[in-house]
C-alpha cells in the first residue's frame, strides 16, 4: 500500500440507523451525523466508514440495496449525503462508503427485470438455475441466514441463488455487463467525493461453475465453492485497475473465513487488489460457527492476533477491529462488563490499537457500550437473529431458554442499540421511541458524562489516537510477540529505527506477575499510557486485573 493516509488513519464506523436521529422519527439519519462531526473531531478520527444508507426495503438494514445511487428517505437525500461529504472534508475527515456488491435487494430494478426471464437483457444479471428433477433446489448449499440459499421464482420458473436472505439475490459476476455496471456505481461515488469503500463479503463474489453440491455436514454447506472463488482475484484486479487505483481511493474488503495466507492474496503489496481486509478468525475464538458458544480463552485470541501480525508483517497490512455492527460488544465478550467495565475496555483498546494496521472503532466502543441485554425475542430486530431462533427451535428442537442464551450472547443487535449520547430520555439519540430499544445503562454509560471525566474510556481512546499520531513506531514499527504461551499476559513490542514500544497487558480478572524479557533489559522505558494509577518498575511487577501499560524506549523522538 503506497498511500500513507490509509495506514495512518483511524477509522470510525457509523451504523446510521443507530447513531443520531435529527429528524425525530426514531431512526438515525445523515443530518444527525453532520450534527455530530464536532464529536468525531474531538475524538480525533480521520475517516468515517458509513454502513449502507442507500435505497433499500431494509430487510437486512440496508445490506439489501435497491438503488446504489440514491439514499433511503429514512436517512435523507443525495444532497444531504453530499453535504455530509463536504462537512466531513471541511473537518479533515474522509468518507468510506459501504458497498454491497455480492448481492442486491430483490426490489432492485435489475432483479425485477431479470426475473422476467428469457428475452430480458438483464436475464443473466443474477444466478438462475432450474431445480432438480424432483423439484428440489439446484444444489445442497446452505445460506448464511439459515436454510437453502435458493428461492423459486414463479414468474421465471427457476430458482435464484441468495447466499444471505431470500430478499438478497446474488449478482452474477460471470456477466461482464454486471461488472461494468458496478464500475459505473463506484465512479458515481468517487465523483461525488468519497475517499474509499468497504466492500461487503467481497470474497464470495465468484462461484465455481456448475455450482456443485457441497461436502460439509454442518455449517455453511457449499462454501468451498464460493469462498475465495476461482475468479475473485481477477475481478478485484479489474476493479483496482479501472476504478480504485486511478483515484487513489482506499479499499477494505470484508473477507469471511480467510486465513492470513489467503488474505495476502488480496492485500499483498504486489497483488493490485485491496488495501486491507477484515478477517474473522478472532471473531471465532469464543464460538463454533457463531451459535455454539465456547468459553473465551485469551490465549486463543492472542494466538490468532499474533499470527495475523506476523503473516502480514512487511507483505500486507492489517485492519484492526474488535467490534462492528455484526458482532457483540467487545467489553461484554472479551472483557468484564460488570466488575471491570472501564478498566477492561481500556485494556482491550490498548492491546489492539498499538498493533500494526489501520484501527477501526465501532460507534459506542469508545465509551465501552455493553451488549444489549434484551431478554425477549420481540426486542430483537435482526433478520439473522430471527432466522436462527426459528432454526434452533424448529429443526434442532432446542428450548426457548437455550436459544435466548445464544442470542443474548451473539445477536448482531447487541451492537445495534442506539448510541448513548447522554443520560436523557432515549439516551439523547432521538426525541421519540427509537426503532430498537435503548439500553437502561445509558444513565451511567454515555458520551456526555465520559467527555467530562478524564479517567473515562473515552479519554483513553483519545489518548491512544494522539499517541498513534505522535509516534511513528506505532504505524511503521515491526511487531514482536512475547509470552506467547502465557494464559493471561498479552505482551508485544514494536520496533522502528531507534524507537521501541512495549505493550504489557493482563487479560483477566486476577493479578498476574510480569518480568521484562531479557532481550529488553538494556533499554530504558518510560510509560506513555496506562489504565491504573500507580507507577511500576518495568523490570518486574504484579499487574492488577485487566491492567495494561504502554512504554516507549527513551531516545525515541517525537515525530
Ligand atoms: O454477521 C455475521 C455473523 O458472524 C455474518 O454471517 C455476516 O452476515 C457476514 O459476516 C457478512 O456480513 C455482511 O454482509 C451481510 C450483512 O448482513 C452484514 O451486516 C454485513 O456486514 C449481508 O450483506
């Protein structure tokens, strides 16, 4: 990756439905985002990744697009979006749009035409197949949102493929005209002034020809035929050559189930494809196939993160994240959201954001918002959550209690509750009842309160962002892990020229002893960040529960 800003930027993800409602209808909107730009400036972020605001029937909260070049009226208009771009740019913040290119909504005009069949010029825009002789779907695959990924269309008399919901038909990238249309859409947004794209499930766009049956017994059956499919790299190189690279826009691909080695095929400096990818390996350390819960073991998380650091090293670039709109809140998941909410949230951000890569912060993470805590199914809005409940109850015959336990831990709605701006009614998010419940803990956990409190999680995030801007070693330095086999300590150094940075963290609720590794003993460290008050002797000390400290080697010069 050549362009420096992509490596140096701190990106803040906004899930527009839940960020800020300015219009007073209970749904967040673009005007609300504009209102909060001073907040983003105060936090110190350099770019915003905006989850979809396009026209959509909202079956999957906008990840089902019915017009890529228009805005959903819930959020505003195209001119509101232009105003957002201008206002962000005036504040020196870049805008990264979320683009869903694997599928569209079934309400997209392309699909409406495509389903008319034979003589329609768009008949091959999607993946249509005849059913089997007995009328069964064309193959045995399963969809990400449970059930078969095939729906029969009466009018056309064929099945269409949808790896996600029934209302999210997959586009046919084998059709050159589809790619040309996609390029047009990308150019449209570049011309409007956006600076980059987050590409939704981009490693699923190429399906093996013949769409053969899958072999897996459980989980996503058929995935070997479309994960990192046969032509995916060819397609991405084409987009890179034709639209991304001529404009220097940033690209971050969402690539599910990739290993670090496979990720290098997307982000390797010599590949000409993407700048970085979101991988999922660390999102699977406390579960099997998401819904089978496993106890969280910090060592497993550490192992995954270390492996990504070491494999990317000089060859690629990492996207650093613990949260997004699809994942539970990190403090509830990897920290302790009861006894040590503040300290463990600070520890998590410390461990993650001093690594090599571009940091992504998901709205609310910077104040350590917790999981939703919804106990009734009726409180949930998410399509995946509802489908999984149905599958668990009907097919697997699990009890209501058992399903609710899984959902309370893993539902995507955990991260989609309204942003907690203040202790006011509806958490200061809206003047009316929001589309999804506000958490009761907003009285205690909110932006207004944390901005006033120098010891808050918010101020810890601010400090991390300042440090990343001040010390080159945090962006450029290479990564070296220590204590790799330890169950609780997370320790690493970053090195760049004369600068050495040391991160020491205790990933658990018990005190833990640390001794400085021998190779670092000749250095003189000074502390630059911590989540506890007292001073320590860096050579050896006992860390309190969830304690985390960052040191820099003397002689390191400010940039
Ligand atoms: O959320 C998930 C659980 O881990 C995934 O199965 C998720 O659906 C997958 O990572 C793809 O996510 C992206 O595409 C989906 C959309 O629902 C998600 O919100 C989006 O981030 C379909 O467009």
